[in-house]
C-alpha cells in the first residue's frame, strides 16, 4: 500500500446553471450530472488513477448511493476493506456551477460524520503498511486528530488538507503534520491572518510554521501554489488554461502531489507536477471524471 486516505465520500449532484439563484428564487438548470465525490474520495481516486495503491478508510450509508460509491472505488482499484456500511444516509453534495465556472457547494455529511477513532483502530494494521496518511475535514474532527496521532505513533508522514474551512479546528492538535495544504480562505481561518497579498500569505503561513508544521503548501487557484518552509518559499505559477470547471481542483492537486511524493520523496518536483495535473483537470467538467490517468497525464505533459 502507498497511501491511506482517511476521509469522506459524497455523491455530487451537480447542476450547471446560467447564474446563481437569489433567495426564494427558482431557476432552471440547463444541465445536470451525478458524480462520485467527497474530498477524501476525490483525492484517493486522483492518486489511484496515477498508479498509487490506495487504502480508503470511509463510511457510506445504507441508501441507493452507497452501492454506487463502493462500485466506483472498486472500479478505480481502491482497496475497499474499510469502506464501512453505516445505518445512516450517505454523504451528498448538491453543487451549482455557473457559466463563469464559479461554484457553490452544500455538504450533507451523513455517514461521513460517523467515521470514528475506533474505525481507525480497526484499520491500524493496514494503515501501518502505508507511506503517507492523507486527511481532510469532511469527517469528525476527533477522528482527524486521532489519525494524526496514529501517524505519529506509526512514524508515517501525514498530509492535512484543512478543507472545508473549519473555524473549530485546533492548530495545536494538528501541528505535528508534515504537510498542510490549505487554499487562501482556509489559511486565513487557521492562521487568523489576512491573505490579500502574497506577502500576507507568507506571513499567514509563518504562523503555521511557528506552530511546528514543516511544509505549508498554499493553493492559489489560477495563480498556482506557494510552498513555504522554515528555509524559504517558492511560488509555482499556475498554468494558463481555459478553465471550465474548477470543482475538485484542490483534490486533484493533493492526490497528485501525494502520488509523486510517495514515489519520489521530491517535494519540489511533486508540487510542479501536481500544479500541472490540477490545472489540466479544470479544463474538463466534473470532479473525479476530470482527473487524467497516469497515461493521459504523461501524454499531455511529458
Ligand atoms: P480549491 O479547489 O481547494 O479551492 P484552488 O482553487 O486553489 O483549490 O486550486 C487548486 C490548484 O488547482 C491550484 O493550486 C492550481 O494548481 C490548480 N488550478 C485551480 N484553478 C486553476 C486555473 N483556473 N488555472 C490553472 N490552474 C488552476
């Protein structure tokens, strides 16, 4: 096993709209798609499409979405022994994407909220075989903290994507992670600092470094990525693309970074490739569907 993704899965209900509805208004969407999503699942699928062996620890509900989600994990070759059936609804995410590719997303956590520290204990033996633990915040925070502790105990590096932005996240309890990968909004919330300029972003990242986190990797949308460590910072500029749908770009980035970092240990090169991979994904509609396979990615970017 290469990567343990401990996190969420959702069914994305994506409406493509001409403009955002205002309060109390009903509008017609010209197009609709149902897709498998959830930050954990997206990141697992991106890494797996690139060739990593991924162990997914997650909870699905007992409804019609669960079988579809399990089938999707299997189709992508993701280890399914810890995809746990739960007496609850599955996680669902109604998503609106407008013609300027702006999106609004509602998350119904459902079974995701029930993934527990005990579930991780049950999977400990297999998590211990992985080279990286990847976490996001669409599950219970206590489970996230337990996974970070488990990583420390097992000597496995941990990557935390602190998304979606969670005001109640304790920096103190996540300070041992090796990589934190926030977008600007999430960085501002965790650091309590403004992020209006690149200098602001560096200063905000410094708060996380001071807490003890080794690598702060801030995704900046079309502008690319800023990697900040105690010894300096590096801006990796976004690639110029015709963006159609940026939903799931951050997850593509994390799945790809995890894949290449696990196979090479080279952070700079893995960031460069992940920036290309995520940039490429926004040129196509959908989340997991928009992620290139290893073969397609090599063909496009050499
Ligand atoms: P999130 O989706 O989590 O908010 P970002 O919007 O920061 O994350 O996007 C993640 C990464 O995807 C960026 O760091 C960049 O590499 C790539 N990306 C996103 N939007 C674009 C775009 N319009 N053009 C090129 N690359 C993009």
